[in-house]
C-alpha cells in the first residue's frame, strides 16, 4: 500500500494559523469563564489557571500538530518554572499571531522587580482557583506553605485517613543498608547524635574501620558509614558488633545511578564533613573524629533513604548549596540535566510539608498541580521579586479578567514573553507543512 503525502501551503497555512489563534483564544476564554471541567472519578473539577497546561492539552487538539507541539513545548517549559506564567504567554501568542506588532517592545515594559509580602502572592494565587475541591483544601495548602518556609518544599500525597499536614525535617539521600542489615527488625533506624563518615569508594579491609569502631565504642556513640560498597568481612564485623550491643555502626551503600551522581558532595555539605577519598587524601583509619560534627539521622529501610536533620549548624551550608544548584538549573539548557538538578534540589529541602489528602489516584495529579502552582509562585517571587503585568497588557490593548494573575515573578515574566515572541516568529516562518499518512 502506497503512502499518501499532503502538502499544506499558502492560503491553507494562513487558515491553520487562524485556527490555532482561535483555539488559544477559546482556551483562554473557557478558563476565564470557568466553563471547562474535568471529570475524575464521578467528581467534576473546574479548570482554573493553575490547571492551564491541562487546559491546553484539551483545547489544542484540533490545531495543526506542527503548531500545537510548539505551543505545548513552551507551555510545558513555563509550567515547570511557574504555571502562573502560562496565561501571559497564551495572551501574547494570540495577540502576536493576529498583528504585526514588534514583540521585542514588550520586554521594555518589564519593570524593576519589587519585594512583596507573601500574603499578596497568596492572594494572587487564590483568585485563580475556583473549583470546590481545591477551595475545600485551600487551608491545608496554605498551612503547608507556611510550615515549609522559604527553603522548604511542599508535596501532596494520597491517604485513606483524614486530611492533614505532616512536616518532615531534613535532607534526604538515596542509600541502601548492606544486605547483612536488611531485615524487618531494622526497618527504621534513628540516631539522635551520631558520627557520619562518607567514603567515596568501597571499604574492603576490617582494619579500615577499626579506628571508628574503637572511638564509637569508647564513647557509646552510634555511627553511620556511607560508601559505595563493603566486603562481607567488614559488613559481618559491623553486624556482629551491632547484635552484641557493643557499638552500632550502620553501613549504607550509595545508590549510584545518574540521578544520584552528586550524592557524595551533597551528603558531605549537609553533614559538614569531608569525603574520604584519594582526591582528599583522607583515610578512615586516620580521621580525627573529635573534630567531626554530630548529626541526627533517620534511615527508612522500605524507602532506601537516609534523612539528615536540619540544625542551626548545617542550615547555612544547605542554603548555600541550594543556591548553587538553583543557579545551575537556571543556566542549564538540557532537559535531562535539569530534571536531575530539580531532584537534587528537592532532596536538600530543609523542611518538607506533606499534604495528606483523602482522594482518588486520578484526582491526586490535579491536586498536586494546584498545590505546586502556589509553591512555585511563592518560591520564584521570593528569589526574583515580582513585577506588574498591567503595562504589558496595556501595550497590547488587553483587559485581563479578574481571575488572571496581574503580578508575576520577574524572570517568569521574561521567559513567558520571550517564548511567545520566539514561537510566533517560528510559526510565521513556516511556509509549508508536509503531512505523512
């Protein structure tokens, strides 16, 4: 069977562009008028601006794929930074598609960023939310944001119990206890004050840990060793000492997949210690443990995760590391690397507020988006300051509805404008579209 190719050009191209513009305009109107909803497990969820990316996935189905994919790619990029930037992006794309206006002039309307109270940012988010389910859980979201603080994180999880907020303090790292320690009796291990030794490599000889065992035994002090692996002799020695009650030293193995490639550095920064490796010239057998700070840790076997609690001593170190990663994230262009940086950043949260909501699995995603839109807005505004969008709307002669955000973080505003300009230019340069059957 022969394949059929169809070439769209000239007048048909213009029709496709007009169709795209109308679809975008309709998507904006439906969100603004609260006339679009999602049916999830027999419950209707009205789509608001915090759900704008979902609205686009539904609203652009009739548009030419070449255009739709371009718009969705930019919307996804904006959504990953701050979903509240999507309304501005869509309005600008719609306007630039129907006019000869020089979009670069819009960048001149971005004001100098100003610091504002979190209450103002929260109010801006609240006016975009009008579905009953989110309004019902609004106080939980706001409580979680307040408890997480400026350097914390907020996550939404499903529960079969009552709705509530739980707070988990500490930075999380992906580690697995050696198989000799892998049993249900050691499902959760908590050490209030313990030594942490991070070895960038494997521990083969028992002589390497003798100094640590002696120090910990003499002071009745628990310890955690983080390494790439252990010989059976080393692991057996640690287990025997543990079972006899002589000294508790927990051997953890770093998960060294691509997502966890920076864990040695990050654990050392949080624990305020130095890695034991050939590069540093340090030996575990020669460590001066009197100079090492003590940390409070929790190891959860079922999660393969260790949490190092945040204290006044390591708070500044975590904050500096977060800033470094955030700056790298903002400069990075490769999506896979950006994903790794975001995961790395989320693990370094000084405080995580967990919103537990009794909902279905299908409803969980949309609630996560809505809580995330609030925290994104607050987080970005705290880093960048905010700007008013009124001069931009006035420039293009647009009157925003009372549901649309009127202030945005500075960088989010610039990204949304630049993406709109770039996408419209790309669309206007398309002279023909070849459709393959």
